[in-house]
C-alpha cells in the first residue's frame, strides 16, 4: 500500500510544489523598474529544498514503480509477451536493452520485436519524470536583488534630503547660485543621492520616456535636452535601497519649445519697443503686475571682451511672478516667492492665495535673444589662425529683426540690426506628500502642501519656486549689474565655449582675443533652458547632497533622518527564472504526475482477480 501511495501521489506533490515555486518566485515582475530584481524571502531554502526533494523523490518513485510493475505483469492483459520481455522488466539492464531495441532499431520494423504495453507505458511515465526533474534545475537561479524588510522598527529606511520642516532653512540665493554653476558648465544634471530614484506617475512606460534610458538605470537622472511630465523626487535611502510608503518631495513638470512668431508668446508679446519712452531699460511689469520682463544688454566693449569680442547680444526674459508689483510696493515678505501662500495687500481686503501648483495653469518663462556675429577683428591681420565663421541662424523671429542694433566700434562703423530667436517654457511644481512604490518607481495619492515653514518672514531663507528660481538662475551673474557679462553662461550650458586667439605680432598668451565662430541656435537655446529647469529642480530637492548656507549665513549639513512612514527593502539573494522556461518543465512533470496517479489508482487501489500470469506465452 505504501508503494502505491508513493507512486500515485509523490509525482503529483512534486509537480504542485514546482508550480507553486514557479508562480511565487520565478514569474518575472513586469512592474519592476530601473533593472532592479525583486524577490520573496527564503530563496535559499526554496532552491535547496527543491533540489533535495527532487533527488530523493526520483529515487522513491523508482522504488514504488517496481510494485506497480509487478502488479501489472500479474494480470493477463498487462503480462509480458514472452520470457525475453519478462527479462526486460526483471534485469537491471533490461530497461536499457528495451530502450535500445525501441529506439536504435526504429528503421528496422520487420526485424524489431514489439515491446510490451506495460513496458511502453511505464517507460513513458518514468521518462517524463527523468526529464522534467533534472531540467527543473535550469529553470531557477540565484541573483542579488531586493526583498521587503518586513514590519519591524528597523524596516523604516534612513533617508537623505530635505523635509517639510527644513525645506526653507537655506538661503534663497544659495540654491540659485549652486544651480547656476552646474548649468553654465554643461555638466550632467546631478542625479539623486546614491542609487537615487526619480518617481513617475502610474501607468507611465519608463523605458520609452525621453533621455536615452535615464529612467531605467540607477541612479536615475533627468534628460539633458527634453522636458518631463509629472515627476516626483523625494529624500533617498542612505543605503541606496528602494522603499515603499509616504514621503515628502517635489512634484514638477516642464517643457520648452522654440518660438518663431511674436504673437505666440504669452508674456513677451506685451514687450515694449526699446524706443518707447515708457519702457524701463532694465525691465517692467506686464499682465497687471503678474508678469515681469527683464532686459539684459551685452553690447558694451567691457562685457564683450570677457567672452567673445566678435559677438553682441541683448536678451529679454519674461516670466510669471504673481502679484509681484503689489508685493514689492508693500514690502511683502520674500517667502511669498517660495512654496507658500502669496500675500495680496489691500488693507481690510488683504488676503493670501495659494501659490501656483500642479493643478493650476502652467507658469511661463520666455526669452528672446538678439545676436550679431561679426567678422571684424577676426581676420588674419588681427589674430593668428582665425576661426572659420558660420553666420547661419535659422528659426528667427522676423518681426523682431532690428528691434536692437549693435553698438558701433567706432564712429565710422554703422550700427547693424540684430536677429532674434525665442524660446518658451511652461512649468508646474508643488511640494507635498506622496505614496511611493520602490519596486515600480512610481508615486500616487499626491497631497500638495499649501505652505512650508519659514523661520523668519523678514529674512532671505526660503527656496524659490521652480517657476521663479529658474529665471533667476539664468542671469545669476548679472542680477547686481545688468551690463555685466552673461552670454557665456548660455553658450557654455550647451558646450559652446569661446576660444582664445593670439593677436598678430604678439606671443603673450595673456593677450589673447576671445572669439566665437557661430551663433547660439534656437534649438541650443531651448536645450539650455531645459537643462536650467532640470538642474534647479534637483538643487531644490537635494542641493547636490551636500550642506548649504542658511539665510543667516551659517553652514548646515543635510542630515539623515528616519522616514517612519516608509518601509525599505534589503539587499539579499533572490530566486529568478533561469534559462529554461518553467512551463516546459511543467509539461513533463504534469505528464509524469498524471500517469502515476492513473496507474497507481488502477493497480494499487483496485481489486483484481487472483492468479498471476507474468508471461502470456512461455512455451516459445
């Protein structure tokens, strides 16, 4: 009876156990991101238990099969054809001989003696097990991955970054200055600390996002030249492991595009001509005080010689700054420029409105850049080995040609109309709490925060919103002096650095003349502003992972803290699918189990007539 139970139910039990392993441990998780491997706990125990059970189980099955074979041969219908076939069942090498007869002489049907039905059926059942069990070892393998940390107190991850409480502890201009240094050197947009993750909203196909795979490998980073939509960045685990749960962070979107018609601008369409007596040469308010236009002029000799002696430029930048005019005239605290309510003065009717967030209309940043490249002072009579100049400048704004002219080098040199290119960027951003999934690198249930604490409303301690910080970043070097050199930052942000050329007749390297060989193109200007948004967003969230100067001039370190609302993953060995698909093994094990159950029930749990007949025809 024990043999019958083993024969009938051992293959079935092993098959069921393998299917459980397959579905729980070997099914690739389609929701995982960043090329990370996630698995369940107990990978070692599962793998080695299967190895032991499969090895021992096969031995026990062969032992139990002998009992079924004996019972089958004792019945006339299943008995051996003759003594030779009986030896195939009894002798140790009989199964090998029968197999050789069956397989190696397949082409000699007339000379091959038929094998008994008993041997054929039991052979097929046994062969299925002998193929399926060894093959199952190739369906699984070990890999280093991540497992849930569990629900203990140690499961809460230690993270690095800002919290809601210290978001505004830094100097307002400190974030802008650090971002400016990153932006103007065309260096990569800094990724989150460690193996940092940038979270996307649910349903986003991360591999198809722009940026050549920056969202599929760790650390994630923002694309250099493309806009983004609904990304969430939060404090990162100090160990680099993913985490699940609720976290504070920044939700943002931005996108920039080239503009070739003045009427397509939102703010700069309201610009004033430079000859308009009501136009301030440095800037003015439009849209009822909700938009500002600033003017930066780089036509003076002092500014040119610091970057490119053969290039003059003027820039007009327009951006949304809600109620800036009313705030400045009534000394509204600077925290209104950050992720805090915007105070609206008006005596008894004074009020505060929420800052423009992700659910509001996008904030606009626009820039028009006039340029003029000249060959004057670049010839072989002026510098050694002069550059070849490229005067091509497509995608200009025809209606703005000549809105600014060059400043003549001498009285004999006429002023030249300057050509204009333009870019418009739209952005949204909010701070708040979101639910994170470390496995899929997604966020959900974002709850925006209406305000961020400030230590003092009269200091410059707060982090400017994305829509205001980026305009300040672009001209960070010229905010104190509008006539100082600023064009080099735009060229440098896309890798277009000026080249020094030695004057004719001199060998003193300090007497070199900086020259540019071509215009900054409209597409390059778009890329430059796109990088500006990416760099500033990362500075807002992480400050390059280093300390910062607070609003009082003191130095602070970004401290680690435990996120009690999140659960981390631990790095450990996980079980993953091997080179053989588990479904193939299930076919063999299924046939093995089905055959064993059928024959086990038929010959062990069914009463047969007495009398044994191992051979049908013994007289031959």
